[in-house]
């Protein structure tokens, strides 16, 4: 190690020793892994606070416009490695811990994931705050400090079982509690009004209290704040009731309040009309809006200029009540004229749509809305009539419920989709009427991923190869990866590229063994599908293809089959019955195939429990093949597709979401395309009995369906999958049957191509070299320019 680095390592070591004693009250000889991790985290945090304060001073001094990102979900994962990597201290920390007789990697792995999100939407929010700090966009992320994040998944006889997640069991090293930053948030009650005044008198209320986590940018040049709200009771304990002997009742105010930020809803499609969910949404949105208005008023004067200093991005409709809440504050509390308040609010607001699935579009029953948020319901009616007076035709309130998408659209200056295809569909389907009225309001901002986490820190072997090949300035300028293109013709480079992949596959295999699994053959093709379990994502089609391949190998065991490991990862929403059956089927099939001696490792099915961000970090660098096989038109974007391709996995996929743009960037010759297009999907659904026809035309598929339906994979419960099979025959809404043959054929092409190792490595390296555009830095620059009108500036 160079001398300066070893001086840094010494410094870190002494800081760790200091925190071990003074913050954790431990002597080095008695320190557990937890103590070492906390001592290291606190030492790193000490280095983050100065750039954090400096950022705040600068933004304040320059009177910059701020971006407020409102999201119900932040799927962050571990923060410790972000700190290490952004501070550039990996070597120093490793050596400091080494000197203290502790293993760096074990300390890193000890931090529990912050799993405050379900999937793509929450992870996108996490990538965005990272990019905003890397670029120097002045921003706050606002969200909920859930006591329990996304449930922990276990398999019991192959069935998913959910357990409460408990990330706050231990101290969270990265947050600062802010008792002084708190707001009273009301619910229910009534609205009183006189000549020119209106007040809402809530029936019950809770305190929203801030917890701040600094989000440090690349090379620690900037740090934004993630401000999460926790619900606390106004009055913790009812002493009078206690003194009367009503012990349980005395604690009631506390129970009521804490329920609100207790747990993340584990559904990534709307559960209709749950009162607690509405309260969660209003709770964090109202606290955030009040916080940003307060900040504006301390720095600037006149609320009519709010839109010049404030951009509020709504991550889907979950915080869409921000519109009515902002109007309420402006009108009821600051005396602004109604129409002006509507225009000011619209100047500030923008809305991102993440889904076209009708069941995922939020609608709140009017009765519920009126009961929980009576004043907001009035304002929503006012917004609707303002909209109709301006020539609008769409009603926000329809069939007894409030359509939050239409509300968000009408209250936003910009609405964006998350991939080119999805934005086209947003224009032509759900919002076609509103798009007609406001033709420039809808814009596209194709999603991206942070290259710091999803290449630099999760894939050390490839990171080193890239840096030795093109220098070290690519992590915040990812399009530089293009410079790898000419190197692909160099056999030495290809060999190193292949070696990095192999190391990652071995590393994943070791990880799996630690989790209690079997070691994997690193020469096999690692075929990976990792994402929430959903019918439209078609894990079912993947497992049907797995069975078909198994049949083919058994029919012809002497052939030169390319060994494959089918890897699945993902959770089903607890109430999503079909998704849970698909999980059970994958596990049942895996049990049979993995026990078949004829396979001799040529086909293995792996489905590790509890897929999360940390598992993704171990798995993505090890993947050879990326399954992106959703029914065309149904996956808004996907972001796992980007992570996998960036790390050199080849995609087998449909023309859906961002797959379309990935294929354009990496080149059609480096992408395994199959399946119906979005247009064809819509047409095929009109054909009567299309599923039965498809099955009749595919003996391979028919054989598989007969096996499943007859209980071959569930010998103790032969009827287990009868329903799933008849669903395919009778109501194959997701076109599994229609796309099966094309998918099976494309997989056999994958087999062929992957037998030619050199060709595969070229294709794989071309994927890495051409994926730079998918950095979330590019996405954030797009939002900054098109929507927020801010200049990223370090
Ligand atoms: C809403 C109301 C009540 C309960 C839950 C919900 C809810 C929660 C989460 C609805 C939807 C979600 C999450 C949606 C999501 O993750 N969508 C994904 O967003 C990614 C980022 O844009 C895209 O890449 C994916 O294509 C999209 O599926």
C-alpha cells in the first residue's frame, strides 16, 4: 500500500478503536462483529457529516432550487459499502480492520438490508438519490421510516412463508434522529368555514418526526438528505386512565400512532381501499410538504414564487395527495386565492407513472376519503371543476372513487413514463384524453441504475479489469465503457473478461453454500430470473421451459447438452395466490430435477430464499443469461434487466419496457429476442381459444402441461396444479402458451451460441461496453433538464 493510504488506514483504525470504546462501550478484546461494524460505520459517518454540512451551506448560500423526491419506498440495501466506496476508502478500511484482527468482508455483510420497498419502484428511488448526490443536484428524498420493511421469505415444503422483517432491532448506524423536526398530522374530523376562511378540525392526530440519513455522492463531493418520517403519539401515555386502573387503554394513543409507520405494505399492485394505507400516504406526504414550505419561507419570501425554488417529484401516485395538501396549506393557512394556489401547486409538481396494469392504478373510495381527509375531498372536487372549466373532459371522481392517476396528472406540470415504449403506451392508453388536452405534458425519462452500486462495488473483478483498461473516471461517466469496444478483439482482454465472470460465479456458489445450498458448477450457464413473482413477468413460462429441457435431456441423454443452472429469486405478495403457486411449482420441479441422476449436473434448479438487494449484488455479477420475458406491453421498464446486461449477462427477452432500448444499445446481434409485440399481444387476446390452439400446436408444451396437471411434480398432492394448468387453457391472459414455442426455440439457440465460448464472451463484453447509457446519472440529468429545471452543479 502507498504511504498516504497506510496513513489513512492508521487513522481509520484509531477512529474505530475510539468509537468501539466511547460509542459502543466495548474493549477490543470483547468486541463482537456487530461492535466492529458499528465502530467502522460511525467512523465513516464522521467523514460524511462535513461534506453534508458543506452541501447544505452551499445550497442555502446560492439560494438554489431544490428537488424533493417523494416516495413511499426506498429499497436501499446496505449503506456501509456506499460509504466506503464513495469515500474511496475500501483499501484503507480493509487494512485497518485487518490490523484489528477482523475481516472486512464479514463486517460489510453484517449490516442488515434496509428493505423499505417492494421492488423496482423502491430501488429506483434509491438509485436516484445516489445519482442526485453524485451529480450535485440539491435534493431531499422524503419517505416513511417503516419499523418493519419488506417481509422475510422462507420456504416450507416449497411454499412461501412470510416473517416480519426487523431491521431496526439493532441500532441503525446511518440516521440522525431529529426530535425538533416534527409536525402534527391530522385525520378525520370536520371542516368549518365562514365568509372567506376555511379550517379543517381533525378528530385525531399523530406526530411525524424526522430521521435524517446523509446520502454521500461519488468521491464525497456532495451529500443530500434522505428524510424519513416516523409516527409518534402526541401524548405518549394517558396517565389519568392509568391511574384509574385502565392499563391497556392508557397506552392506546401510542398504539394508534405507531401503527401508521409500523410496516411497509408488501403488495406491488394496489390493495383496494385500505384505510391504514391511505393514512400512511397522507402522513408522510403532509409532513414532507409542510417541511418544504417551512424551508422555503425561511429562505425566500413570497409563496407565489414557490415553483421557482421547489420541484416535487411524485414517485407514482402514492404521494399524489401532495397536490391537494399543498393547495390546502396555500389557501387555508396562507390565505392565497384558490386559482392561484392551484397554479402554484402545479408549477411545483411532477408525476412519474410506473404501471399501466389497471389493478395497480390507485383509486380511493369517496366515503373513505371524505371520512379520513374531509378537507382534501373538497379540494379534489374543486380541482375537478377547475379542470372541467378549462375544457377538460376527464373526471377525477368516478364510480364512487377518486382516481389518483388523473388527480396526479392534472396537478402536475410534467408526467413521465419510465421507458420509451411505456411512455408511448401512457400517451395512447390510460392518459390518452388528458394527453390530447395537454399534448406536451407527458415526457419520457427512461430508467437507469447507479453504476457505483451495480458495477463498481458489487463486481470487483470486472471493476479492476475496466479500470486497468480505460482508467478510473468511468464510475461517474459511464458512457466511457464504450472505450472497451475495440479491446474486445484482443484475446488477452477477452480472457480476463471471462476470468472475471468465472470468479463471480465461484463467489456466488460459495455464497450459496454458506446459505446452506449445494455448490454450483462454474462451467454451467447461469440462467437468472430475479424479480417479484408476477403472472405478467412469466416465471411460469420459464419453469415450463425448464421442464421441457429436462424432458429433452432425458430423451437424448447422450447428446452434448450445455450444462445450465436455472436460478430464480423473488417474493410473491402474501395475498397473491397464483404467484405463490408458481413459487411452489418451481420448488417442486427443482426437487425432482435436482434429484435425477440422469442430469449429472447438466440441469440444476436453484431458488434461494429471501431475494433482496444484497442477494442481487452477489448474483448479478455471476449471471450469464438474463431472463426478461414479460408479456409485451406489461413491464413498464424493468431495471434488473439493466443491472444484468451491464455486468455482462446476455438478455433473452421480449420487446417490452426498457428491453427495447437495451437491445438498441447493445446491438440486436447481442440480444436473444423472441415473442409477440405489444400490438400483437392485444390482437391475440381477441382470438377465441388462442391458448388451446397454441397448446395443440406445441407437443413439447402439451407434454409439460400433462406432467404438471397429472401431479408428476407433486406426487403427494396430485391435484395441486390442476387449477394452474386449466388457467393456461382457459384464461391465459399473459400469453404464456402463445409465446412458449418461440421462447423454447430461442433457448435452444442460447444453448448453441453458448457452446462457442469465445463468441459468447465477445457478446457479453459488448453488452458491458454499450450499457453506459443506462446509468441513473443520465436519467437524473434528463429529469433535471426536462422537468425540474435545475442545473446539476458540484
Ligand atoms: C399501491 C397501493 C397500495 C399498496 C401497494 C401499492 C403499490 C406499491 C408498490 C403499487 C405499486 C408498487 C410498485 C410498483 C413497481 O415497482 N413498479 C415497477 O417500477 C419500476 C421502476 O420504474 C419499473 O422498472 C418496473 O417495470 C415496474 O413494474
